[in-house]
């Protein structure tokens, strides 16, 4: 399904929002690698938004490193989705996000080594993001904030990428998110009914799911060779551009047109399902509409599993997502 793959292997994406279900206060946070508590806003004072000044430097670093919607940028988007996508209303409740946007994908070796996540381990987590976290953690940033902030910069680094509301203040945990909560691109679980139910448990509506699926606009698959997709095979014909070509091509009746595009069964199933197909059609005709709805759904996902009362205290750093 939507394994939001953007350099990603086919693997999943989204999750619920801030105001999800019944949870008690979940403050606290887990131990980060090398010790110390994850959490907080980051040191220093920000501008009128209150965004801590350290994020200005981090944003500059990320923009340089993600320039041109490169593979690091694609990985940053996938990583942000996967860290948040561990949330489900069926999970046991635990701090800080019941498996949602809590930095565990960066901090827990077992979680990042699972088949759905492992392609990100060597080429993004170990090669890049873990070092960036170690560079800045003494400034009080959390791994969870870095994961989502990097995803926002990654989206914006792609031509046409929208600005997603980006906040900081999340707490971390080294506890792995529950397994088995990421969707399948092929085979069992890639049908529309299963996918819709999976994301409903994460607080994501059919309309929001359709909007989030559009991240496959810049997607390249690296783990679906068994299903006929060569390494690096794109999911639409313009993988360097954040556009709505994906929606039109996902609904194309000829699976071989255009050549060189490799569609996931999950994408095709959602593109033609009664609950999501009309949204695919609308988004395919209106870039502005999709950009607006994607941004809202992604902002919701970025605080998946975190109580709304906690999110209300977060600081807004959206002004840095240039």
C-alpha cells in the first residue's frame, strides 16, 4: 500500500492525529542513545513563534543536505511517516505517544531493523540522521522532533513541495513501537478495505489517507524486486517533482502506461476504491487542493498518538520550513 516510499522501500505511511482517543497525560520520555533524556523544545529563544533558535541552524543543515529532492530528502519523508505510523487505537497506552511520533525509530535498533524499516537503517538512520541527532542533542532537542522536522524540510526540498505546519516539544522513548502496523504494498493486506481499516485505527480518514498517498509523487521503491519493481523504480513519471501526476497515473487503466512507472497494488486498489477513488480524481485535477489537504493531514500525522493537551504546549517552527 502506501508504504510511503519515497526512496523508501515499499512500506507504510501514516497515522493518527493529536486528539486521538482516550489517553491520560503522557509527559516524560525515554532514554536516548548514549544516555540522557529525550524531550524538550531545544535550547535558546525563538522569534514571535517561540521556536528555539537551535532549529534555525538545524534547518539550514537539512536544506543543504536535502537539496534537489535527493535520496536523503526522500528518506527523511519516509522516516517521519514510519516513526509516527506505529500508533493505533488498539495499542496499549504508554508514554509519550503509544507508539506514535516518539523518536523510537531513530533510537531503537530492533524497530529500525524490521523488514519494513530496514532499508532506512544503513542509508539514512545510520549514515545520516543518528549523527545529526548526536550533533545537536546537547542543545536539548528530542529525536522525535528531529525526525518530524527533517521530514518537513524533505518535503519542501522537492520542487512543488508544500509547507507543513511543524512543531517541536515531543518527548522520546527507546521502546520500540508495536510491530505489524505498517501496510503492505502487495499481497495480503494490500486491498482497500484492509488499508482503510488500518488507517482508521490510526485516526486517519479515507480522505486524509488519499491525500497522504500523494507523497508517492516523489517515491522510488528499493525493496519490491520480488514484485517486478527494479531498485529505484518510481511510482509516477515525475519522481523529482511534488505534483499530482501520481494520482492520474494510479488510476490509469493500462498498467503499462506510462512506461517506467511501477505502481503498487495498494496504490491501484485505493485509487479505484469507492471510499478513496473520488479523492484521487479530485486531487489529480487540482494541485492546490491536494497541497492544502496533504499539509493538514501530514501535520496531524506528525503528532500521532500524542495527547492534544500536550500538543497544545508545543512551539511552532513552521517559519523555518522555507
